[in-house]
């Protein structure tokens, strides 16, 4: 009997698709897809931040006009009268720091004076130092008072129009916003 050599059977173990890795083309495709998604995400983030900044600016200007208007109405309603000689009507108080509205306080001990200085609405009560009542980030660009009091003196009414805009620094391109409000108030205090 002849002895057969034992043959070794070489088996071919092919590498499966999951074991062999990525080809260079596949890597380039994946990287380009991720890059496109990242660019879209960054652009979306920039747009969201710009919208947030615009909203904050708009809200800031709205608050400045609302608060200034309400404070003016409160002071007009709670005063005893108008000092016509010391008040400037039908002119823009924001144009000149010398223009003002002067009201007589309830107590009769002094005056309440409004004026606009460098875009900030200022008030002085009973001769105290002027304090700002509007936001310094927003400029009061127009403040016009009109005396609508009756000729017989039975009613004292003051109307006003106020305009504010966002005061951006000159270096940045920032969303601009402007808001105007018109209102009036009657002097309610009677001696």
C-alpha cells in the first residue's frame, strides 16, 4: 500500500465587507457629506443669533418708548399745572438741550422739568439733579410736546410724541430699529 502524503488543505478565508474598512472614495464622500451638514449647521446658528439680537434690540427700543411715555403721563397727571413761560411747546426737545417742559408739582414747592440731553430723556423734580429715565442704549431722537389746554383754563392737557431708536456704535453693522409713540395726559390734580 502506498502511503499517501497528507495534504494540507489551504482554505481561503475571504475578508468580509465589514472587516475590510473603507475605501478612499467612501471616506471622501462621507467627509463631504459631514462638511455640508456642518456648513448648514453653522449658517443656521448664525441666523438664529442674528434673529435673537434683532429681537433684543426691538424689545429694548419698545421698552424705552413705553417706559418714557408712561413716566411722562404719570408726571403730567400728578402735577398741579404747567409753567408756560418755562416750557417749550411744538419744538423737538431732542434738538436742543435748552428746550424743556416745566410742570408745577402738587406741593407747589418746586417744578418737574423734562429735557433731552444727548438722546437721554432727563427729569428733575423739585430742583434735584437731573436723572435719566430712558435707556442709554437707545436715543430719544424726537420729543415734542403740545399744550392742548382749554382757553378757559378748565382743562389742562398736554400731548406728546416721542421717538427712540437703537444707538449702535459706529463700528458694527447692527440691526436698526426706531419706534414712535403719541399720547396725551390731562392734569388731574386740583387744589
